[in-house]
């Protein structure tokens, strides 16, 4: 299972730059309440896509040491940690009578803390031998939390946990718009796939960071297009989120396929199976 | 309906997490080698098995929302056991009639339950195939423990969230059930993956030498679930004095 054990291959884009990209995602998510019902959800969804790219690069760094359990397991774990952290954080901001604006950063911090605790347990108690496990799991949990919060804000149009009225418009809170509808379970699997699939699909001896990240852009944007469809009833911007997600997905997946064809020795269409067994 | 106080909630999330983490050690996870029938167990990773049996257990547990706690736990256990048993049964059908190999364990000389000899049926160069009786029994026990654990987390969280003393007055039962369900599912996944790191990806069941690592896995799951349990208090405004 640990095909690529021994650490990540060449790094074209440094982890610090990707971290910056993820934090830019956090800033975009934060602009949501100020930009009205159309551009707010759009920027929240784009913020979530940036977080997915950050998560995919982090999973590339951690899982390249060989986890022994396959790449998807850490993806599922990070999303589970992210959902515990982000729901507790967003609800906690309301519960502690803080400004609802503190919800996302609170959820992000709780996810990073839980991720770091789990990683410390894995390293000390379970004796896992991955040098960057603690930083990697903490970053991955934070990225996953941002992707959940961003997509939730894109669906609800706000990141308040309970329903709120802003300028005469009723915004359903995240609890009503995302959790009661069951979309949170879909976001769990959708974001897991978007974060773990790129490295899981591209790993191997000739894995290339830029190519993996191109695939992560594609998975992130197609997740965004689906989130747009989920928000038909709650957001006025659903068509814009879907449209931009679909167009960006098309561009990214074309780039990824081109990059794969460029690196391949040759590409041949195998054709369909023959009608009769060849003698 | 029983009123859950916050300390019971933390205790239930912790115990539930430990049961899930312990249960995973019983499940015959074969991983990629089992997918090509060169190792004993179900041919996929822990995360997939946890998703299948854990979600089924939570749905069956949630179907009895409002009933006595033991019924909720039993229902969760039965749901998880059914799902994991069906997975193992269909897996065995594929291994026996599709691949054409005998379900056999390479970790023991004779099956501890049926006393049937194992060693001479193992294809040279492989680590067994399919799911022999001992693995099947072990997997059923694992499914039961996981289902009870998941059901316990769900029952405690729902009881606390639907309780007007601790929670928002306008929270509906549906909303409480969904928040409790997704939180329980997340606790399930965290503990399942921690346990799978402990067993290094693959295990045959309680007869596998790797099973001796279970105390370490349980301590790790206990601490992680305790933290998740403390985080769950943020969902209870009445307890922390908000709104």
C-alpha cells in the first residue's frame, strides 16, 4: 500500500506558499457576510476550494511516507476531525455569546487542536514513524475544517449557527440549512474525496506536485459546482456558484489531462473489446 | 425521555469512542493484499469498512430514537453486525467461487474455533485468503462493539441536544437528531482510523498476534474521544450560559 514510502518527491511549490493559499481561503470565507447574497456565497465556495488545494498538498506530503492504511483513511479522519471542530466552533461562537464572526476561526482552531492531539497520540502511543505527522495532520485538519465551513457558508449564506435576520432578509443558520437537511453528511464524503483523491490517484514513482495539484483544483471546483446545486433553496447565487465551479472544473481537468499526456511515454486508445475471440 | 447531563455526555462519547476503537481491532481488515486474495480478510481498508458498518449502525440506532437506551444500543449493534456480516459473506462468496481459493488463515496452525487445520491450505507466497470461521466470528464481535459505541454517542448527544434545559428552545427534534448523528459519525471515523493506524493497516481478528496491541489503541482512542466529548459541550448553550 505504501507505494511512495520515503517522503515526497520534488517540490515545485513550497509548503509555505500553499499554506498562504489556504489562509487566503480563510479570508475569502470571512468576506461572506459583507458582500451580500450573491458574491458572499461565491467567495465562500472559492475559499473552500483554496482550502481543498491546501489539504490535497498536505496529504501529498504526509501520505508520501506510507501510512500503512492507504491514503483515504487520513482523508476520512481529517474530515471527521474537521466536522467535530467546525460544528463545535461555529455553535460555540453562538453559545458563548461571541460575535458569530468568530465562528469560523474558532472552528478552524478547534479542528487544528484536535488534529494535533490525534497526531501526537499516533506518534507517541502508536509509534508511527512519519517525521511531519503532527504538523501535517494539524494542517490537514485545518484545511478540511475550512473546506467544510466555506461550503456550509456558501449553502447557508452566513456562518451563524442559528437563523439570523440581516437587512430584512432571513438567513437560515448552518444548523437549519446544512445540518438538518443532511447536506453535512454529503459534505463529509464530498470534501474527503476532493482532498484525498488527487494524491491517491497520482501517487507512484513519477508523481509530480504540479500535476497532483492540477487534479486537486479540478476536484475542488467540481465539489463547488455540486455545492451550488445543493443551495438552490437557500441561496440566490446557486447558479453562479455552479456555473463558475463547472467552468473552472472544465479548465482544470483539461490542464490535468494535458499534463498527464505530456508526462506519458505514449498514449494509445485501446479500442473496444473485439466482437469475436481472435484466433 | 432520559435527560442527559453534560458529564454523562462526555463519559458516553469517551466510552463510545473506546468501544469503536476496540471493535475495529476485531474486524478482519485485509487491505490491498486481500483485494487480490493474497491475505486473509476483507479486501479493503478500515475507513471503508467503518463507513459501511458504522453508518448502518448509526441509522439503525437513530431509527429507535426516543426508546430505552439499551434498545438504541442493541439496534446499533445489530445494524453494524448485519452490515459487516453481509460484507464478509459476499467477500467469501467472491473468494471461494470467483477467485477459487479456500478461506484460510496464515496466522494460526488450526482455527481456534473449528479446530480445522489451516497451514496446508495456504498457497505458498501468500498470507492466507478469504474469511475463515474465526475471522468471521471476530468480525461479528467487532461490528457489535462498533455499533454499541456509535449508538452510545448518538443516544447521549441526542438526549442532551433535545433537552430544553441545555439547548436552544427552537431546536427541532430533526435538527437534534442530525447534529447528534453527524457528530457520532465523526467520532466513529476518528477512532476507526486511530485503531487502523495501531494495527498497521491489516489484521485478521482476535487470533492475530497484532491483536496484542489493543491496549495502546484503546488508550489513544480514549484520549481522542475525551477531547471530542469536551468539544461537544459547545453544542449545549444552556450549560455554558449562552443565548
